[in-house]
């Protein structure tokens, strides 16, 4: 099992893509702008999309992807791409994206009987089984209903926090799991602490408080930094002197789950 980082930035600019991870070649975890770097053939192999929350930087490639692969998947009679999310996230996609105004309702196209997308609700704590992969839905603490994911690998769990502020429930659950790699957001620098708190994201200072609740020494990869702020945010994180092995996540990076 491997995870390819398609995008890990908090916003866009040349060379910066928003959140998307490809697990093997068929499971997409979040659907930010990074998805647009996949070839049409790679896009057509995606059978599942796991969505952490409804914010645009994490969902905008879902409607575009559906349009891209509709013909290829219909020709080869592939089943609908399953979009998995919290009920509130799926309701938001229905109401605000697939509403016939922003985009057509691809849960009923090309036909209601054989659509290109189908929506599948999950709950926090649920363990999804996707073609032999075990993925647990983790809690997140954001401005809209949100979650993270833990993918079970041979060496332990690859954990993605999703967008989140301080989240004691996450650390309680991770204390019960073997964490091999942690992808955690730090969306703002310390000088924007007030903004981080209002928008329920982490700053380096808050990250330090969070990582103190993670036992052992773990490979920690920082995601969701805004374009142009990488060096400053990583310098503030280095000053934390965390015992964990902390570095910035990079688009294009391959993460091996064993
Ligand atoms: Zn968000
Ligand atoms: Zn985000």
C-alpha cells in the first residue's frame, strides 16, 4: 500500500495544490486541486473518494472528476464512484454543488440507474473496508462537521487529521493505535493565532500542545500551509523542539504503508 500526495497546500498558486491523497490507484482521500495532475486513465481508476469535510479546497475536484470520467466509466460499465463522507458533508454536496446550478447532479447522470457518482454516509469511529484496506474515520474539530482518517498499514497507521483545531478526542483514540505516520495540519503562523482559533485550524503553538499528547517518536508531516508561508511556519515548528520527527509534507511525495 502506498499513498501519493497530490496536493497538501492551504491555498493555490503555481506549484501549490490543495489537499488530495491517492491511496494505491483507486482510493482518493480528499479531492482538492491536486487531483487535476492525474491523467484521464488514472482518474478513471478511482473507485472511492473519502471526503474529510465540505470546504471547497477539499471537494472541488469531485464534480470536475465526475465529468472527466463519465464516458470512460460508462463505456467499460464500471460501477459508480463511491463518495464517502459524514451525512452533513454529503448533504452539503447535494445542496450546494450537485444542485443543477453550480454543477449537474452527477448522482443521477448519465442515468439515474447507472450514475457516475453515489454517496455513502459514514460516522466518526466507523471502520471502512475498501477492497481489503481498513480505514477508520477519526474525529476532527473544525467549523463544519469534519473528520480525519487512519489507514491501517503493515507498520502501523497512516493518520491524516483533516482540517482541525485542538482536538483532545483525536489523541485519546490515537493512544490506542500504533501510529507510523501522522499528517497534521498547521494552516496559520503564530502571528495569526486569532484567525486560526476562529477558523478552527492549528498554528505552530497549538500544534506543539497537540503533539505533546502523541506518545513515542512518530514521523510527523505538516500539511495545509499557505503558499509563501512554508519557511516561516516550519521555522516556528522547529522552535518547538518536538521529540517527533517533524517535516513539511511535499506534493508528489510517496508514503509507503508497507
Ligand atoms: Zn476546512
Ligand atoms: Zn482546508
